C-alpha cells in the first residue's frame, strides 16, 4: 500500500524508497546480500523521523492532524469496544453517518461511545460526509447521551472534524440549535464523560461532542474555533497565510494544555499516530481507562459540578 507523505516528510520518503529498492535487489541477489545497508538506512530513517516530529510547528501539526492514515473512529471502536451495537437516526429526520455511536463494552465496562467518522477512501468519505455533521448527527448524539443517563453509563467520545456541515439544508433544519443542544447535553450529563481529540477538532462541530469532564488530545492533534485557512481568509483575505494563522491561534496540544482548554496529552508514536495506528489506539484506551477510574468516586451532582467548573475556568487564568 502506498503511503501518504507530508511535505516535511519528503526526505524520509526518499530513504524509504531506497530501502525498498535495496530490498528488491536483495531478493534477486540472494537473502542477506544488502542487510547491513538496509539496516543502516532504516536507522537513519528512524532518526530523521524522530527529529522531524520532535520539532513540528503549528502548521505542520495541522497537516499531521489531518493525515488520511491517522486512526479514525471506526478503528478506535473496532480495537477498544467489544460487543458494539450501533444506534442510528435522530428519530426526527434522518441518520447522519458523520457521527457514529452506540453501545458496547470498554474493557469490560458497559459504555455509550460516539464520535466523528471521516472515512478512509472516496466511498466512505462521501458516506460520512468527511466527518462534517448535519443537525441529525448532533440530535443523534443527544439521543445517545439521554440513553447513557437513563442506564447510568459512562460516555466516551472521539472528536475529529473540520467543523459542522455548513450546507443550506443543514442550516434550514437548525444546525446552530442542534449544536447548542448537544453541547448543553454534554454539560448536564449525570454520568462520566471523556472526550478525546483524535485529529482535527474544529469549531462548534467539535465542542458539541467535547463538553466532557476530561478532554484528552493526541500529541499532534489540533483544536480550534476556526480552521487556520478560515482565520487567514477573514483576517488577511489570503488563504496562503494559513501557516501564520495556525501559529497565532495557539491550536496545538501543547498550547491548549497551557491554556486549560484540554486536560491531558496522549503521546503519539515516533512519526505520528499514522505510523503505528494500533499502538496509538491502545495508548488512547489506556488514557481513557485511567480518566474514567479517576471520576468513579463522583456522584451525578459532583460530575456536573466538576464539568461546569472546568469550563468556567477556561480563559480565567491569572484573573483576580
């Protein structure tokens, strides 16, 4: 399978190409013919990857967060959730596959799980509308959280969207109201809720599933009120200045934890989550399990109060 390389990964791609060429020559010349050269190139490639990913700027992190091979909601569910049963529809208009959710067991514990799904190829991207939900998706999420409260189940959400879908039909059916209701439902939930920003957390479309007791973020994910391109277009009327906008907006995990917008960074493998998706999903599962355990001693009122205090504190650091 051909890998997708980002602009700053081109030197790494060149070395990987040389490794493939030597591997083919080795197969033709006999086993072990170029082993030492291949091992040396692999060591060099690994070192280059570690250095590159240790010094990413905000725009490069934005590219990594959008990487098409990054694990998506479906992979998190397949690897972490047993006996998953998907629940569809908002019981008002339709089923929106940009947000997928249902019931299952997370490491033995019954949970409600939901999240944005972007898709991985043309067919699934169109099916899931690139993870950009319409009102029906957010109303389905409200329905799932209502069920979680009814049966006293924790809620686990995975956020990965450029934003809510801005189409005419979505606006006609109450997109803003649906996002607001979904955000409100997160904040009033009487059961524990853990949200993880797994890729791109864009605008109200993201926070509608991230009004949680604890908000986790992957090391190279981003979380912002608008995309860097959108910000550049508004401020400078120039999409080409998206890199400048990304730096100014403080959208990286490292910026966000300092501002109190997220609570925990989950480290990614060297080379990003897409370099080892299985290890990434396992690491997220470990972090979610740890956070759920920490919330286990809070009752319904305590959970709501903790959630409210968490969000009220955003932006107030240093204020008297």
